[in-house]
C-alpha cells in the first residue's frame, strides 16, 4: 500500500506535515509506504531535522504550491506541478492508493471531482465529521460543508454513504441512520427535510430510525446523522468553539478531550473513485499522523469499492 501526502499543504507546512509523516511511519505497518509530495529540498532537510532516514519514504518533487486562499479551479488547472495536482495525478494513475492533504480544501474537492471523478450514480460527494458519543463510541454527521443546498435525493444518498463508512471503517453493524431536524415527528422541518423523510422511511439501503434533534447529536440515538452541508458545518464549528471555550476556561474532562480535531486528523471525500483525505488547515503533527492512519484504514476497508457496489 502507498499513501501520498501533500507536504506543502496547511498553515504549518512543511514542518508539521513532515513531522506527522515521521510519526505515522513509526505506527504504520511495514508494508505501507508513505509518498511525500512537495519540494524535495525542504522534505529532505525536514526529515534530517527529525532524525528520520529519507530512504524510509518515497519523495516526489514538485515546484509549485496551491495557496490556501487561491481560487480552487483556476489554481488546480494553472499549477499542474503543484503538490495537490501531482498527488491527484499519482492517484489517478494508481501509483498511490490514497492521497491526503491539509491544503486548499476547494482544490482537493476539484481534484476529487475532475481527476479521480465521482462514482457513477452518486449525485454529490460529501465529507463527514466525528460526533463523540457520551458512551465512548463514535457517531458521524454528514455533510459538513461540501453541499450547502441539498435536495431530498441527495440527503438520501448521504445516508447510504454514511452507513457504509460507519459499518466498514468504524465497524458499526447495521448503523442507525437519522435525519437531523427540529422535531422527531415525520412532518416536522422544512420542505426538503419532510420530503427526505418520505424517501428514507421505507429504505432497504440503510437502517433508518427517523428524525433526531440537536440534543441527540452526542447520545446513542443514532450512529449516522444526515443533514445538508450548511447545517452540518454550523454543527461542526459550534462543537469546535465549545471545545475551545472549555480549554480557555481550564476545564479538563476525558469526554470533552475527544472533541479535539487532532484525534481524528481528517475526513474522507465520500462518493469518489478512490481514497482522498482532507485535513484541517491548522493541523499539527499529531493531526497529520492520525489523518494518515485513518487513510490506511479506509484503503484497507475498500470503502470506495463498496460504495461503487452499492450504487450499481
């Protein structure tokens, strides 16, 4: 297995990405090779500073970087020798099995859609976030920002994608799927939510349990919570803000520590023909390491193939 990582992506690149790759190397099985994509000189000097052997990695030199503030579509096409563009080229040519980056999220989505492409039948790919449960388990919420506006059939597909992810990567048998709403009753919510409920209620594609409210995000009511990207992003950012507030107040608790994004590292783009991971731009070395470990788990689960099968 080969996992490519964009060394130049992120607010603290290349130091954080190189350090994270070194940490991941120490925990990954020996049959997993990390492919470091970026400026070779900076990569080699960074590895040397970490006391790591360059021979333990594969290095692919690139001369360009897509900045965090650049227009995704223009930058992807105008910078073919950028670390993100080269990473997607390697992924498309199957020279790597997965590609991860903390860089320009828009460029990563553009590469996902136009390089490795969407799985036939998937209307819109999406991204997820972890919901730490009170009982120690993990839940998922999707979408969390890729699709601000969604039609009912798109929400239905998010349920399929989330169910497959929860089952095959996190090992949750027959995950409970719920629709985020302002009330539990089927007729509650806006027109999109009401129509989505009608589509989902008798589905044989997943285990639909009905609507849940915001107060059910962190309990065991559901394993996968479905919503549009506008709502999901607000939920995600609110949880991050609450965690930051607790830290500022000096409140330490094992449960709330699980809200630290560093523990999860990144999220896969679900619904495309390969494994693409998007990390937080402010990721440190721990977050980079965990993103790479999750990338390995998703590749091993053959998640994209299982999604293809479900949408045939």
